[in-house]
C-alpha cells in the first residue's frame, strides 16, 4: 500500500482474528453482552482499542433498531417503582408519558409500589429478577430520597427529577433554570418590574438552586430599585396532619412581613399556598398583584405559569433506560447523565 492510498479501516473480523475468537463473540463483547465473560470482554475491548477499531455508526444504528423492533411489549417489561406513601406531585403524568413512549418502542411498563414488597429493596430485587425484568424506572420519591440498596441492582435504571439523592442515576427532569428564565422574560414583557421569588427549605433541598440561580442572575441585572430579595423560609412547606402548626404559622407570618416590606408587583413560586395566602388577604389577580406558578397543571387554566411537560419527562426517562438496554449496560453508572425537558408558558388569569 502506498502512502497516497487510504488506510483500510479495522474491521470486526480483524479484531476477532487478533483475539482468537469468532466475529460474533467480538460483536457481543463490544455490546457488553453478559453472556461473554467479563474477563473475555475486557480482553476483546483492549485488543479493539489497540487496533484502532471503530464501529460503523450507520450499521450500529440499524442493528440497534432491529434489536429494539424485535422486542414485543409482553417480552420487554420495565418496572415503574413508586415509593411515596401519599399522592406525590405529578407522578401520574410522568407515568402516563412513560407508558405511552414505552409502548411505542415495543416495551411495557409494570407499576410496582415499594409497599407491595413490605418496603424491602432486597425483596424488590429478587421479585424483579425472578420476573425477568431487566429495567427499573424510579418515580420521584416524596419521602425516601436515599435508596443506597439500588447500588446492587443489576438492572438498567433511571429516575425522574432531582428528588432521589443516592444513588446518582441517569435522570430526566424539568429544566428548572430555563423555566424560571422563561417566566421572568414573559412577565417582563407584560410590564412587571419588581418580580419576586418565594421558596422554602424543603423545596430547595429537593431540587437544588436551579430556580434560585436563574432568578438571582436576572434580578442582579435590573436597576437597584427593582431588585427584590428572595423570600426563603427555613421551615418546611408541607402542611399536613404531621406538620407543626407553629412552623406553618411562622412560614406564613414571615411571608407577609417580607411582602409588606418589599412590595413586589409579581410573585413567582412553585407552591400554591403563597397564592392562597394572598387571596385570603383580599388581594385580587392580576389587579393588585401578579402570580406565576412554576409547576402548573395543564388543567389549572386559571393560574398563569409554567407547564413543565411532565409526560415528556416520563418519556425521556424511559428513553434513557432503552439506551442502556440496547448497550447492555446496567447498574449505577460511573457518570450520571441528565436530560432536561423545557416547559411551556401558560397564560392564565393571574398575570396581566
């Protein structure tokens, strides 16, 4: 071969010859097929790297499509784990999107509640393996944010939202930062000047500082007269039969102290109790003040805010699992990937 001639690409047959195995074994090893021993897989992958083997992306995409097409719903279940002890947020909408997308890709969703295995993750793992289930989608937990037992699950896994803190799984989540930017941009176009963000400890613990970061960045670019400090309360915002009345009253009192002092013309919040408190005070929307809800249910047409596109988030979480199944990867990933789904503005009746 002369220097002017292009170098022939390394093929799977070349790798097979160097490794002393069949091309089919090389194919399975490069797809991380568990039927090939771990030692042999590592040997073949090392040889392929040394030879400079690179898969043909068009052939890879076609074979992945064929493998996916052959999976019928009855033969490809994905378990959907719910660990919440109460109705939790938008889990029904997440599940709706997950079921629809899974079905379109030849899979089916099998719901399972942690209570059905008496809260035991060890028993859950045994049940899933015994039923031949190779994948697990975890809905956002309301209470149980640590699930270290999942470290030992030999399954393709993903979760939704930032609620699950341990372990770090691939996840699909609302794009909180961009959604806050959208709300601020839209409301600025409506003429609002002194926009404010209200939150509390539990909310920040759950999703982090995505909303806060976007709001602070926008606020600090405004003229000083229109810079309203965030209303952040260290008390929990969950008001139920188990919550402290003193904590709840203090949350409410501190809100109105802040409100009277700062006099915002628009409140942005993820929790509707701020909206209810303002109504209790006799304020009307949007005449007296504007209100933006960062987690609008599409059925709440009376409230302005962000529809986070929950069904699309559920679908994205399933897609993360299917990608793992097609690559034969399982367990907790060494590096977690996050898919962000943008929301849509809902022009309800609480803004101009």
